[in-house]
């Protein structure tokens, strides 16, 4: 008979599920498209992320509701090298191996990132670009190892692979959500994870996840499969195409001279 009161007490003190820790607000989200096909003419794409906030009661007056949208490409290991000038030459002197870095990562927010997300929840959910990079153990590989991660972020930002768009998410009457995320032309194949975070006072109160399937199609798909499944045939084909291109160029030059 004492077991039932004990179970009831444990139920009362047990932590609530993550969605129940908020203020009764949840997000229902969708994407303008769930598939992206990479073809010979692919020059990038734009995905519209939209959604609505469901709630059981009127929203609290404060703190204000904010939204963060992230789009994360497949994770890949990366070796980052540092060059220094030695004897008049620039050579690689140090390197670190980052366990996993997103091939693409975009963050869009309703306000300034530092105002809409706390450091604690950034660490928990890995929202910002530095947190999305898994660089465990690099401190022992080189002096000032964090500078290698900073360099990776800087280079990929210049390439358009890492994007931070603050004040780019539209939130109408604390209910309707919309933002557009531009995907560059140099995407790699894989599943791209889209997350929408609801926050109040920097605290995450709900998360919604969707996926975008990025795949090569047509000739690009055939060449990729050939390279992975029949590397010898792919190499011979590459040599034949190179030889044919060289012959065509020499013939065109000869005809032009005559």
C-alpha cells in the first residue's frame, strides 16, 4: 500500500519533458520544398521556412517571443592547416583535425542573436555556428587551437557556406513565422536539418525539426555513382574525355591558323 504514494511523489518531482517546460507554446513548421535536385544547371536554391505558434492560452506580456531558424548540412571531418613564412616560402607548419563541421550552416533570427539565445541553451542545443562545429580534443594538437576553428568559420563564411542573418525572421503577432534561406550552388549531397527554436528571455521553450533531401540528378548522379562503384571505369572515362578535349582544342587551333 505504501508503493502508490511513493510513485505519486516521484511523478510530482520528476522533470517534465522538454516541450512541457515552456509556457504552453509549441511551433508547427513547414518548408516550401523538402527535396533539392543538383543538376548541371543548378545555381543554388532558396527555401522558405514557415510556421505558426500554437498555444493553449494568451501569450505572456513579457519577455517577448523570439524565433531562431537553423539549416545544417551534412557533417564532415576537416583538417585545418596554418601556413607560415619560412626561408622565403609559405609552408604548412601546424594543423588540427576537426572531428565534424557542417558543410553548410545558416542561422536566421528575429533579433540580435545575443539577445534571443542564452549561452546555456546555445551550449545545450548547439545553435550558433561555433557550437555546431565538433572540435573535441584539438587543444592538444596545436598552440592557440581555437584560432583554427575561427579560421574555418571565416573561410566558409567568405564562401557563403556559413551564414548569420540577424533580424531576418518575420514573426507576425507572435504567431506566424517566415524566413527565406538561400542555399549556394556548391551544396554536397545529404540530409539538411532545419530547426526552428522558440525562445523567451533567451530560453528555448520549443523546437521543431524538418529535413531537406539534397541529391544529384541526371548526368551528375550517373558520374557520382560511376566514381564510387566503378572507379577504374571512371578514371578511364576521365582520361578519354581529357584526350578528346585536347585533340578538339588542337584541331580548332589548327583550323583557325589555316
